[in-house]
C-alpha cells in the first residue's frame, strides 16, 4: 500500500523527509515527492498518480502546510477519496488520527510500533 506523504517543501529539509519516510514506512510504501526520481515525466503527473493510488495519507503539520495551494489540494483529494488521513507532528514525531484541534491519538501505540 502506498502512504502518500503531504508536506510543505519550505518547512522540510531533505534529512527531515528521509526521517519522515522511514517513520511512516511501517504502514506501507511511503511516497515522498522530493525523494522520488521523476525522470522525464512531469512532476505533477507523478504526484497526482501517487495520490490517486495511495491507500492512506499523512499530512506533515508544519507552519506552512495549509498555506500552500498544492498541499491544501492534496488534502482535499485525500478527503474526497475517503482514504485514512493521518497527521504527523514533526516536533514530537507523533503520528495521529486527528488534526491539531484536539483528540490526538498516537497510532503507533496501537499498531505495535
């Protein structure tokens, strides 16, 4: 299963993306755009195909996440598709089933990780 990782580029260095990719890999094969070799294929086409094929979605909640139209659009597509949406707080490395408004549940505690 593909785990689509949605993030704001300006908030995440390559090392952050590698760590996030490793963290979510216990749930499936992570798709992290900036870690993927696009070759000759337009980047947007690959991102959309990965999002449409994903079995789950991880939103990396950083200050600029909801400020970019691209990440907002990715989130909306995941919600429209009805796939599980998880939230990663990179400051604590918590991967939760609910967003920043409360009710966080660290899913690693129930997944055996």
